[in-house]
C-alpha cells in the first residue's frame, strides 16, 4: 500500500493519497483547491487517480474534490447524509453511506458515518488486504477525531450545535468501539486550525493513545458532561466559514491556473487601487511599517496568509499583490505561493502584482503610508511615563490568558474590523501587539483602513516583550 500525507501549513490542513502500486491506482482524500500537487504526485509514481473522496463539506478551505475528479475522470465519492441538511452538495457525485467500500487495487477504504462536526461527516477505515482484510491499518478521521481533540460541533450555528454535540458523543461511543488500539489515526487538521480546540502539533496518533490521552475520549464522561465540555471549548468562529461551506456545497469554480502572475506598472496599479481593488502587501512587519500603499492589508507571504486573508480581506473584490523586493524569480515564487494561499480559501480574483514592488511605486512619486514601529522596551518606557499609547493585544483568548501587558485592550485580530469602536481611547496612539509581529501587522492594516491615523506596531510582539524581561499580568 502507498500512503502519503500532503500538508498545507498555512491552514494546518492535511489531505491524503492512498494507493496500490501493483494496480496502478490511487485515491485522494480531502484535496485542496490547487490540485496540481496531486496530479504531479500521481505522475511521479506512475499511478492513475481513480477515486476522489471527501470526509465532509469543509468550512475552512475551498475543496478541490470536484475539480480533481473532473480533471482526471475519477469517481467522486461524497457523503449521502447531506440530504435535507442546511448545506447540501449540488453537483454530481457517488453517494457514500456507512459501511460502503471503495476498492483501490488491494487497498479497501470503508466509510464510517461519524456525525457531530457536521451531520454528513464520514471517516474512512483503510485496509491493506495484502496483509489482512479483517483489521484496518489506518483511520482517515477528517474533522471527527483529531490528535488530542475532536471537531467543533457549532459550524451550523447556535440552533444546531447542541444536537450535533450529542451526535458527536454517539460517534465517539459507537463508531470507535471495537476498533484496535494500534489503529493509526490520520486527521484532517493539526495545531493551528480552528476546526477544533487543543489539537496537538503531531500529525498522527494511534487510537489507543487517544483513548488514553484525549480528554474527549475519557470513558468517565457521561453524555451531558461531554456535551458541555465540547461546547465550552470551541475556538472563535471565523465568519468566512459560512461562505466557504456555501461555496463547497455549490462546487467551487474550477481554476484555469493560478491568478496574480501579471506584473502591473505602478501608474496602472494606482488606477486600479482608486477603482476599489484591495491591496495585499506580502512583505514582512518591518518592510510594511517602513512604507506601503495606503489602505493595504499587510499579510506576509511567509506566514498564515490563507487564514488571515480569509478573516480580513473582502470577498468578491479584486485583489492586487505588493510582492517582496528581490530578483524577479523570487518575486514570481512569492506571488505564486500567495496565489495558492488565497485560492485555497476561495479568494480567486487576484488581478496581478505591483511590477518592481514598492520601490517602483516610490519612484514615480505615489503616496506612501508608514506604520510607526516600536520595540518592547521603548513601549514599556512610554507606558511607565503615564502618557503611553493604548495597547491593543490581538492574540487568541488562550494566549491572552497566559500573560499580557497590564492595561491592554484585548480583541482577537479576526474580529477587529467589527469592533473598531472598542479600540479608540481619545486621541492616543494605538500600539498593536501579537505573538511575534505577524498578526499585529495584519491588525495595523485593518486599523489604518478603519480610519486610525496613529497606529504603532510592536516589533517582535509578546515574544520579544518576554525576552526583554518586561512584566506581564494574567489578571
């Protein structure tokens, strides 16, 4: 049996290839939008993609299942349990039910209906029949069972989450019973994803270890205690999840290559900005702070671009990139990586990138905005004087609870655009801090676009603050 995991680190998302080299056949499970990675893998291994499977209608990324099946002629296997639900697949596919098997040469994938994260959720047991046809070797658990956690049950809103939490309890108690401790568990996400709380950074586990260490698999938890525990642990809910589920149910548009490759001269770039195109600046914290196109979002290509673009960039609005400075080969690579990150969350309308980067913009005398950069020690001195800025901490709830700057305002960065009124404190500057400087750069762009004129970005974030030995509070 051939088995391969593909990781999208920006979304902490895993997809899988399961194949039989002797039969020359391959199945792909939960493919992402840019499907060339699977086509290349199949070609390199001399295999044909004959089956495409999905565990559920995804909320956090745009699915490539429909496109991959149409491109390869593979059979598309999707859950039959979406019928009559809020999100229902609207394009042709093979309906797959609990107990159905898919043969890939000597490999068998057997569907388990594991509702709770979503009503239609399937997991797949994988059998290598050359070794044994009776005992599964792997569980592709999707967003049902994570390493150290379970999938959140609140994707369908307040009205449905309690019922889904009860279904999740049933899936844990019924579907996992009888499966061997040695079964490898390969989930759909790892640490960093908001599809569940408290996931481990490890990409795989065993069912035996999860039974021993996963707090939601504790046999002492009765159903009501389980429901309260899982509902009380859900991470913040990204609003774009609803849009993504709608698009995945309808079938994301099939791409004709990656967008954004066209270099646009500075004068034309300015015209497009004036027409309402959104600018995403792909440079780092320091470069963005020292000068950027006014109104830009600063979301570096070397971080969680997919996640933060999905949080803050308007949908259905044309997008332009400002690339990092450097030789064109480097710029081209950065633009391609950025385009991949955006199409994975359904942001397809990238019209091009600024030819020559920001130096070309400066050269023709176009306006440049700057964000003041301040180090932790300097910020501490200003605060100690009693005349310092308002400190805005844009980290997660857990990070905030683990220690923050005394007197700071806490608004998780993804919700900032909707809570700008909670930031302002008269005419004081706003100093934005996160963990390392990436999210504070995103938030600085959101504040500037929201009309804030005295924005200060704290270099190095709370990591640098702690390294400098400066005080934190947990109150």
